[in-house]
């Protein structure tokens, strides 16, 4: 009888400990490929995502995301200030992606010549450098708005076949609208790139929102900001165009968490009316 009571008490203590740990953190967001998740743990905690330590604010806030082809589970570990820890295997829901065909593009834009490969590598290196920035400011907390109004002509994750040649998946949302249509910053942040003529994306702006979140606005016909500018949500940053590798005027809007390419559409509701 005594052993039975001791066993029950031990089980209750273990259960109580687990409940206490669960009460010390929370997660919100989309647990699927392309999703962004926001977390909050008790102040002073350390957080590890897939084995790597990620930034946590003094108040215990953190975030992480899942790329287009992220595997079915992800490991999240939180070490609390008193040394206790909790580890979870997060289930990441899979998604189905559509195939899109785009024909009539200049051959040089589909299969770059050796002449352009050096330029492309240099541009990609700078883009990678910006995506690796881990800014401590929480500018992303200003929220998310659509950066332009128009028809959704391309969706996240779709596989594009250009002039009959399968290419890398599309990692953004395309908003089709006439050249000159205003483009606004979706979220507060620091402009890290403002280039008028990248090989693939033409007029391109990259905005750092903190904690590894970077949004990208491509194919712009006009840029109204420069690198180093701080922009507020809703501020005009440029105008829609068809620069770079593009078959018509549109905005290609993307969101990255370091190397993970996220779906900005999961943060938004339907495209609003003007």
C-alpha cells in the first residue's frame, strides 16, 4: 500500500512538473511548410531550434520558421533560467504546390550565359549576406500589411517551367498591377538593399525586420528608398514594374527567416479592395 501511494505521488509530481513547464512558454503561428511561428518563454530562457540557439528577447520572445520543403517534424528545446528544460517535436504540416508555365522569356534570362554568371554569383552572395543578419530590434512587431493592391498572379511554393525548362520553385507572392502602382513597406524595418537592376529580380528592395526576418520586393520600376533608410509600415518604397526576369508588371513579395523561405500569404487575409 505504501509503495502504491509513493508511486502515485511520484506520478503526480512528474505530471505537475510537465504542466509547469508547459505553462512557462507559448507558441502561436502556422505549423506548416512556409509558416512563421512566434514564441514566448519566461524571461531569461534559452531557445534552440533544430539544435541551434536562436535569438530570445529580454522578455523571452523568439520566432522561427519552416521553409517550402521543410521535413515533417522540427525539434524545439527551451532551457529555463532555473536549469529546467522542455523539448518538443513539432509537427510540420505538408503542402501541395502548383506547377506554372511561363513562355516567351528571353533565352538569356532563362539560361544565363557565362558572361552573366559572375554577376549572378556576386548578387546572390550579397543577398545571402543580408539574409544572415540577426538584428536584435523587434521591428516585426508592427504587424503585416499587403505591400500593394492587385491581382494575385503567382503563389508561394509553385514550381515554374520557363520556356519549357523546370526551374527553382517560386518563393513569394506575385501581385500583378500596372507599372507605376505604389509599393509600400509591409512592416517596419531597415532597408538593407535597394538596387535598381539585379539580373533576376531587377529593381529590388530588401527590408530587415529583426530576428532574421527579411522581406523582399522585386521587379520594381522605381525605388524611393536607399540602403540604410528606416521605413515604417505603409510607407511608399517604390513602384511596380517588369524589370529583371519578368513577363509583365508585377510585384514579387517574399519573406525569409535566415535561410528558410516563408510564405507571406500565411500572415495575411484576403487581398483588400482599394
